[in-house]
């Protein structure tokens, strides 16, 4: 089975790219983030004609997550237990959706950005990750994939220049410790062994032709439970999708192949 994750940065703007990506790489399950659409706004006709089912969560033009599967999509859950809210009044955002696809429990996750270190959104991000870790602990005993845009660069090699991110989010010790906590629990970064760095990224800002200059960050990950990690036989980052401008998302898809 081949699963992928992709921050698509608006599915309505990039549905043609999504459909082409699914066919080009023969994807069984695609987790999307930042769909920027309510469920009733999703362009489903082409996906359905290709044999895919879709589960999605979207509230407005911000955030949004989805799972696109041709191997079944069952036991759909929008949000994880204990997921914190944001705003006034506090409300759950469309940042997490889980379903069982082809026997694998897959969660599409769009971790809060954090904005600035002194911004309340930064503390919301850390709380969100802590609550996710608590929710994900019992899932370690089954084939589980936590996939998506984590908005964290866990290692120095995951950014093109650490000096460029001094005193900025995505690389602070608390964020990195929050990510490492999932690995300490038993989850495995199943992509990095097949895509070793340095200079291997999944995100390139539109600013100053950073994609062409490969001045990016690795912030999109697939973390697998121990049993799922044992099934991984390969992984890659579709950097060409990001380079194929104009109209590309600022993120590249990340793909994993599972045995069995």
C-alpha cells in the first residue's frame, strides 16, 4: 500500500494537481492539510471518478484536513480526544481527521504554526501537540500513521540555515522536544532513513525563489507505530511537484510504501 501526505495549500486551487499526483504515483491513500474548504466546497467529482472516497473536515477558508482513499475509509473521527480549541470563544479547528484505510489507522494532521514565540498561538501549538501525544499513546499497539504538516524542523539539518531562524518558531527547543516526545513514546520517523539529509526539505517559501535555490525546511512527516514501521519498504519526497511552477503548493508531497 502506498500512502502520502501533502499540505496542498487550497484543494480548490490545486485539484487538478491532486488528481494528477494520485495517478502519477499510484497513491492508495492521500492525507491532505490546509485544504481551505468546507466539506460542501470540496471538488469531489474527479476524485470519485478515479475510484477514491473522501473524508474531510473544514470550517472556513482556513486550515482544513482530508483523507482520500481507494482502499476503504472507515471509522472516521474528526479531531482527537482532548484536542484544544483556539479563538474567542474557544473552538476546535479543522486540524485533525482520522480513519481506517486498508487496515491502517491514518491521521491527517495540520499542527498549529505557532506564529511568533511571544504569541499565544505558540503556547496553543505546544498544548495541541501535548494533547495529541496523549491521544496517540494508545494507538501504538496497532498499525497507525500520524502524517501531515508538523510545522516543526526537528533537527538543525532540517532548515537551510539555522541563523535565518534565530528566535523564530519551528526550531525552538520546546517545539523540538514536543516532536521528540512522539519518538520517545515509540513512534518512528519512517521517511528520514530513505531520504537522509542534509539539504532535504519538504517546504520552500514562495519568497525570493527559495524553491529553486533549495532554501527550505523539512516539516512534513509520517510517523508510524512500531508495527507499521516494520512494514515500510521505501519512501520519497516528490520535490518535482514543488518545483513545477507556476501554481505549486509551497509544500512537496511525502510518500511511503508499505509491504503487505
